[in-house]
């Protein structure tokens, strides 16, 4: 099997962060990137995301990415889950962010008693075509608040992790990295990748 | 090409209604059904629905259904689109109905100034494998109201078409059939199918 590991993303910042975190601890992992990712703005993604739970969405995308690239692949999916909505909008939050913005993400909850929410990051890893993807999840609990901090990165400005008093968008990068749903999922993925027998 | 036309549904009532409407006007159309449909409760549908606009979801499903069955196919997709949410939840309404019910579908709008909504039905028709699906849409405008009438059929009890004073769930079947988003889409599909040259 090829030693090449492909991270399926069109986002250069994500690639950089993933490379850094996965290479932590003195075991560098070689990663290429491939832009097959399903983007809301790109109307004809090469791998459309399916509807379903975050796990189903992630596994399906990773499975297809491995088939398309012929390589070991990792994919990433993010969801924002409202307790009042039993986990919705979940994987569909990107459409809500796009259509109603930060204010709308708050307004959805006006009629409900709790603003509790959790951010969920799902990395999927497939060792190659035909190999069932393995899921690594990271979850951070918090609540939905009126936007504070930089508004450039998705819904970061309206999500305040419990006990921090700050939204993701207000936090220094180092603070966010240590408690984010993304970091927690990546740590699990890193441990898994570093436990694999190295190829010589 | 086979004369067989397959309606992709696991729902016997839908099949019956589609058969009746499509055979209106003295031009019977032979329809089989095939249960490949993506159901929320069935965790492993044979054709997962993709994320995207209702048109993208419908075309993708119809294209795959034609490939899987080797036949001319029709598929159906339904969306409930809130004006305040720029058309969301749209194709994802089934998940919201499942997770928060009729009350939740109302509560989502408490923080927004308009309860206006439209019901959208999308039939897709492919003449066979490799043939690009054609879309037939029916739209009915109305508003989201507290549930009235029978609560057994999806979100019918919370959708009141404009000018009727009744929810879908309160209407006699004949009244609903003449103004429903579903009927409007089916009428367009019927006209198209009946305009095709018959095979002798």
C-alpha cells in the first residue's frame, strides 16, 4: 500500500493545522492534500455529502475519497448541535450559517428554553480503497450566544465553550486549540496513526 | 428501452396516489414501484440522499435509481421552506420533524418576524440509466401555524396554504389534492409523460 496519506480539503489553513497537530510528538506524518471536498459554494462537488448522522456523512465521504484518490485518506466533518433541537442543525449548520448568519443561529433558539449546544468534529480515516473508514470524534460542550469576536470563521463567534466566558472567535489560538472539538478529534486520529506499524 | 416505469418509493399510499393522478385523462401509465428510497428511519438506505438544493438532491437520487434498476424512473422529494430562513429547513425538514415535532417546527420561528413558508415537491424523471433526470416542481405558498387536524402525516398539521384557513391536515382529500405542492408537481410530470411518443 502507498505510504501517501491524503487529507481531503480545499482549505490551506486546515491542511497546515492538521499537519502540525498530527506531527506533534516527534513522529512526523507525511500528508498531501486533495481538494475533493464538498463546499457549499461549489455547486458541483466531486464528493457530494450525504444526508444523515455526522458519522454516516463522514464515513461515506472518506470511503469515496479513498476510491477516488487510490490512497489512504482522512476527511473532516464539523457539526454544531443544539440541545433544544436534539442535535440539529448538526451537519446542516453550514447551510444555516450561510442563509441566516450569526443572528439567525441565535434567533432559531428564541422559542426554546435552553441555548446549550455542542460542537462536534469527526475525522474519518481509511487506509485505502475498499477499507472501511474509522471515525475519530471530538466534542466540546458550550452554548449559543450573540456573536462576539472575529466574525470571519464560520460560527466560531456564536459558540461559547462551557467555563471559558469566551467564544471560539474571542480566544487566542493556543487556548482554542487545546479545547476545541477539532483538536480533540485530531488527537485521537494522531494516536491512531502513530500506533500503526511503520512501513520500511 | 423498457417500457417499464419505476416509481422509487417504499410507501404504498404514495404509489397509489401517483398511479391515480398520472393515469388521469384516459392515458394510463404503467408504474411499478421499487423501495430504494432513503428513509430517515432506515439507517442504511440503498440510495442515500445527498445534501444540497432540492433540485440537486432529486436529480442525484433519480440518476442513481435509474442505474440501480436499469429502468426509466421517477423519484419524489419534498421540502418545507421557511421564508425567514431563506428556504431552510427545506430538504432537511424531515430531520427537524423527527427531532422536534410540530411544536418545534413552530418554535424555530419565534425569533423571526414572518411565519411565511412554502411547500415544495420535486419529481424527477429519468428515461433510463445514463439519461439526465428532468425536474418537475410544484410549490404551494402558506404559513407555519400551531398544529391543527390529524397529526399522522408529517408536517401537514402545521402548514396552512394561503387563503384556505385550513392546514393540509384539516382539508378534505379532494381539496388538498387540488392545491397541494405534490399535485402541482405530479400534473407537470403527467403532462410530460403523456407527451412522450408511445412505444408500439
